[in-house]
C-alpha cells in the first residue's frame, strides 16, 4: 500500500517538473521574441550592465 502512494508521488513529481520546464521555456521564448522585436539582442548573447545607482542611495554593510 505504501509503495503505491510512493509510486504515485514520483509520477506526479515528474509530471510537475516537466510542466514547469515547458512553462519556463514558453516564458523565455516570449521574452526573447520581445527583445528581438525591439532589436536589443546582442550578437554574443551578453546583456548590457545595469545602470549604477548613486552611492548615497545605497546602504553599506558593516561586516
């Protein structure tokens, strides 16, 4: 009886991982299409660095 529940748990766990992977690929595909339509995709796949905030806006940790 316990083996049946264990088998079902593994089955649904595997199905959820597959569904998650497909969903992520779909979302990344939409983002990629959006970047391509704006012409912001660099040739080598690297992205531009984020703009730096002024130093006075950032808190410094005192470790």
